[in-house]
């Protein structure tokens, strides 16, 4: 009786073939290379997590990597890339990073007027043609991806930023890990004012796990790159 009970327990708790196949696929770089994406997170708030996951420093933030197992109207199911996963892939961290950046081209990044987003008009899938935006100094523009999940990674997407902002210098407000706001500079605008606003909004509106930082960044129009504010 006891032997039969043990055998049955092993059968009950042994992963089924579908689970085994899923794990095998997850550890196969050829299966995952087209669905790996960068995620931008706070380095300060994620020290313990970063110790076990592949990451690359970016300014005072950190880039981690996720493989998306499904991405549909029900949301995004993903797995963050660990060091053991990277070993199974048999590639370097640099190769992982470059592939993730390349895949961003397929992630539906877009820029919209913040006021339009507030009224539900940003990145509307039913909208066949999106209105062309002409940048206005002092106006807020929101940037994210199609799913609006981990869209703050747009700060890594240099071609997209150059196309949309070019030589226009703008403050960058890291509203969360899911989106950022860009504000083309106008006379009298200061980083200190933005930093105070960011801290207040983070404290009142943004979950700790979704905060990116408590200060703004800069899109340098001359160098055409994201920078820390001097």
C-alpha cells in the first residue's frame, strides 16, 4: 500500500509533459531570442533582485531583461532572465542586451500628447491614423509601448528618441517603469521644480515597485542622448 501511495504521489507532483516542454523552450535561445525585451528599473530599489538577474547599468538605473511567454489582450506573461538562464543560452550579456534593443523595434513605441492620453486617445488601436505631433516648448509628451507595460525602456531606444525629438532639448520625467514624460525646455523651467513634483507624485500615486527614480533626466538635443541633469 505504501509503495503504491508513493508512486501515485510522484505521478501527482511530477511536472506534466507540457510543463517540461515549456521549461525546455524557456532555456532555448533560438526559441527566446525574438521575444526578449529590456526593462528599465531603479537600481537603488532592486539591489537584492539584481544580484540574481542579468542586468546592465544605465545612468543611475539598471536594465534587466524579460522573455515574453505571451502578449495579448489579457496582459503580458514573462520571465526575467537570470544568470542560470543566460548560461543555458550560451551567449554573452552584451549579445543579450543588443538582441533586446533590436526587438524594441517591434514593441509599438509611440509618443502622444499627455492631455490626449488623459482623455483615452493615446495609442488607440482603433485609430487608423495618428495625428502628427509638432513639438511645443513646455508641453508634456508621454512615451510608452503598445502594451503600456515596461514602456520606460524607451529611454534606451535611441533611434526612436532621435526621430521624435532630434535636436530639441527636453526634461524627462520618469513617471513609472511603464512610461516617461518628455517636456521640451522653455525659459524658466528648472530641474529642481520637476524633482519636487516627481517626489510628490511618487509618494502619492506610484507603487514603490513601479517607481523609476525621484529625479528627472535630460534629452540633450546637441548630443542626442539621454543624460543625467548636471
